[in-house]
C-alpha cells in the first residue's frame, strides 16, 4: 500500500477512496476526504517522526485529525505508514438503563478513558466497575460472571496472554496495588471493552429487558381480561 506526500505537498494514497472511520462528531461510520496536508518543504526542514493530516467526514463535514508515522524522507516524496492514530476517537456507547448507579458511573469513566486513548486508565476504571458489580451481585454473582468470562473465551478467539490480562484486571484482588495492573495496548483494551460490555449485559441488561417484557405482557393481559386456555390434545 502506497501512502506519500509529493514535492507539491499533495497526498497520494492507494486506498484514499476507501478510507472509513467512525466520526467522533456525528458517530457515523463514514468515508473521509483529505482536507489539509503539511507543506513538503516544512517537513523536509524539520523532519518530524510523525505527520498530522486533516480529513473531512463525508457525512457531517467536520474535521477529523489523523496522525501517521513517517517511513522515509526522500528527495521528491515523503513516505508514510498506512497505519494511523485517531486524535479524536468516537465516543463508545452502552445502554445503562438497567445498570446500578455506581456501576454506571464507574464504567462511564472507563468509556471516557478509552475514547481518549488512555488505555491503562481504562483498565483501572474497568477494575473498579467490576468490583462494584461484585459488591452489588454478591459472591454468587461474581462466580457467575467468572464463568461467563470463560464462556466468552470459548466463543471468541482471544489469545491466552490477552485473556490472562483481562482476568487479572477484572477479578484480581480488590486491595491489590493499582501499579500491579497489567499494561494494555489499544488492541488489548478494545478486546476488554467488548468483554466488559458483554458481562454488564449478562449481569443487568438481559435480566432487566426480560423482566420488563414479562411485566408488559402481564399488564396487557390484565387490561383485556383475557383468559389463557391451555391446549388440550384431541387424541
């Protein structure tokens, strides 16, 4: 994949028409179009290790800032790595309708840390949210969630080292020093984010939705005064 800035300060990208991100402004998964590129002459003078480019979201036309690592400074072109870092990340969403207030508050902070790229702060807040869940659900609930974590491992291809980190972060001793938390990179934090969402869903959201659905059906049954007649076989 070729990505470079030429001597006329023009960006050339093989996959330019297929570049898609989740917009941090409108939350849409949309194509982005390059809008501003650093001057070739300035880059040759200062030779930064990373270069920032400004794109526009094709959905809302707001600016999106991406940072690329420089691979090579040539006489007529500056080659960039195709991998980029999003300076502003889209806010992560989760439905907190059935989640207790303390757990919600802690996990909202975890989501904020993740969106800001503070992955180890995210890990710390996930641990606090997990222990708030354990306090709310009791020891039986904690064991059930531990079983659920193991079930997730069987459902998704999570590498053993990543799974071990998640288990230590979420189920480690509550009084253990925060400095002992395993360090996470962006990929590992992304996996843990999806796993914690799944645990929260199983612990609260699934139960709440089911209880609400049954309550609604009972309400309409009482309102209509319907009697349910059991099915009896004619044979």
